[in-house]
C-alpha cells in the first residue's frame, strides 16, 4: 500500500500547486502510479520559531514563541509546501529531558501555530547525546533525509531556516539551501561560519524576513 500521505501528494500534483516538480514513481502489486516530489521548508526550532535557551527548552512554559514567528508561519502556509521542523534535542540523550516532554512541547507548538493560521506538517528530532555519533544530529543531514523520504521532498529545491552553523552544514550536506537567522544564536554563529569559511547561505534578521525572502523567490 502507498503510505498514508500519498493521496495528498497526488492531489497536490493534480491541482498544480507544486513548483518545479521532479517525478517519482511508486510500484505496488496492482498499480503503477506517479507522484510529484515537492520542495519543502525545513525549520530549526529553538532560536527560529521560539527563543533559544542555553539551558534548553525543558517545558512548554519555557517555550517562548518569538515575536513575528506565528505571523511568518501563517504567510509561509500560503506557499503550500510541506513545512518540516528539524531539531536537535540532546537534553534527552543527556538525561535532562524525556522524549515524552519533548513531544509534548512539539505538539503544543504545532497546535499554537495552527491556531494562528500557520502549518507545521512534521517535526523530526534527534534525541541523541552529541558524543553518540548518530547520523541525525545536525550538522549531519539525517533528519532532513528522513523527512525527505517520508514526505517525498525534492531536497534540491528546498530551504532550511536555522540559527546555527550546524543548521547551515546539515542543509548543505542534504543539498538544501540554507538561510541563517540572526535571532537566537545566529549572531555568534555567523562569526563562526565566517571563521570556518563556509559559503553559499543567505543571512536574514529572523524567520519573518526569511519567509519574505523565500516568498519573493518562489511565488
Ligand atoms: Mg537553533
Ligand atoms: Zn541523532
């Protein structure tokens, strides 16, 4: 059976809302069907949608949504691209936070964004300790590749908005175009990126400016 998200992908393909499609093919026992790989917007969570905390966001009460990010996500929803949050949550691996708490924070964030007219289609997170050597903790591209596989995403035409060097590097490793926001850890991380001579990313003040820039290019 095609995965559960398939019919929506097919609908999008039929009503022509997908921009610059690449075609993929699914073979099932009885049918051969085609669908369209769609570009997506990847968003880091802390420092982009909500305020970054050096001691981690450990509860919903500590999840302070940044001014303008709800409105930015509402405007972004009009693009009809999948919106995917990709977030490192090492406090789980460090034994500071449970997966249940992180999932509760994520779920409440998605709900609040939806109530404000925005849309987050998927949240994927890395629960591992930085020393675990996993393939999903950014700057590794694993979270992006997982989402691309699950949702049929055309990585080469997608964007990632993040506030850290690790976001920029994860995007580049997945073939996604990186946008660095100066909110959160962005100012300091931009210095690091320049020191490390990392190139080919766009810099904006915050998520609102990132969305304006993306919409101007893609609408
Ligand atoms: Mg961040
Ligand atoms: Zn991981």
